[in-house]
C-alpha cells in the first residue's frame, strides 16, 4: 500500500521541486557523473511541491515499492516543468533505474555538487520545518526500514519545504552532467 500526504502550498515559482527518499547502497565503483552509482538504490518516498500543493507518496514496506513506482511514473508525466532538485544527480540516477525514465531536471538547487542541505538552509536562515531526522537521509532510510512511515513522510515534507525556500531565496544553477548508463 502507498500512503499519501497532501497539503496546499502557496508558492511563488513556476515548475516543480522533486525530492525522494531511498533505501540501499551507493555504488562508489563508478565516477560521480555515472548513473550506475545509483543502480542499487530503491525509491521508497516520492515527494513534490509546486505553486499549488505539496504531495508525498510513501511505500509502506518493500512489498509496496512497485506500486509507488507506478504512481510516480504517472505523476511525473503530469507535473509542471521546470523540475528542480537539491542534488539532481541523485534524483535523476535513482529514478532512471527505478522508473526506467531519463528525467531531465532543468534546475539544480545546490550551489556546488556536494553542498549539504543543512548548511544551505542554515546559511539562508531557513527553518527546519520539524524535520525529525535533522537533515539525515541515512536516518530516514533506517527509520523507513523499521516501518516509521509518518516520520519519514515528515522528513520528506521538511526537505521539500527547505528546497522550495532555497529556490526562492537564492535561485538555481544548471545541473551537472550525468551519464545514463545501462548495464
């Protein structure tokens, strides 16, 4: 089953900010610009915010991941462009292997490839939005695997709101190059 969270969002930007939560390891045997770094990672939460709404879909256990993927594929086709992400290499790479889609992200929200989201929102004076994991995607992964779905949704919500605020406060840059490679 896929748990859904939706709330209205009044945001003054065009397009859609996308943020995902995942389980699984990075494959550090590949270069930073190679999509295969993300091939063993599974998407378990798909969230987005646009000028009208914030919506999050959360797979409730490993048996629901395929249902989440199907819903995410459908939703992506309907979302308004441009697409933004804080680390678009991660979103693009994970979604490439999980959804079998090369999704073009138009705008990168981190100012440098490995900038931390915690540092960015601290520098910009952005609130934490009650993030139960204090910007730790790793803690989110562990808690999702324990079945703590409400907390993982709260973490994704906080990430989306922080990323929206980063966009509104400092804008975006062009995404880094990512080579999509099938094995």
